């Protein structure tokens, strides 16, 4: 009985090897091999893009292009004088939200992997127009004065 099981196992291994040899000679094997080769190239490209996105995000954490000032009190006073209807009753949370629009990076979701980036000047202006009605009336020369009052130069664009 013991030898019968061994003979059956050896026969199964031989059939398996014979099947593999026959499969490597078939056209299905070559098409599968091409598909696997393309998919491994796609995987390596995907891993490469993922690593690039992570490196970019980490570099933004350690060396940001835009740095928040230690305190914004002086600029908050200028802005309150510039647009008293909007900024006069701002709470600390609203000021934090305002400064975060300018200084905090966002995730760019258009790409395959999320990369952090800063909002552009136009994006910040559009967001402010949508959030506060007083900003919808500003023209380009007013925006220039506004950014000077806020102490923002937009050099990183």
C-alpha cells in the first residue's frame, strides 16, 4: 500500500511536468507571457510614480515653499483696516482658516497618486470670493493691494 501511494504521487508529478512542457509550446503561453511582461512593467512604473509622489510629499514637509509666519497679528490688523466689513468680527478659527487657504498644501487629486501642492493665487482668490461676498467686488488692482496688506508676495509660483 505504501508503494502504491508513492507510485501514484510520482505519476502525478510526471503528468504535471509533462503538462507544463506542453503548455510552454502552446500559443497561449506566449500571449500570457507578453501580458505578464506588460503588467510587470506597469507595476514597476506604478511603484516608481508612487515613490516619486511620496518623496515629493515628504520634501514639502521638510522644506516647504511657503512658510507661515510666527504671528499674523500685524497683518490681521492691516486686513481689518483694509476690509473692515469682512475681517472685523473674525474669530481665531476663521483667521486660521483664512491663513490655511494660503499656506497649507492641498492634495492634487487629478493624478494617479496624491501629490501635495499649494493653491495658486487664482485658486485662493476664487475660494475667498466664494466664501466672503466682499471679495467678489475686488478688481485686479484691489487684489494687488489686498495681498500687499496681507504681506504675501506669491514668489513660489
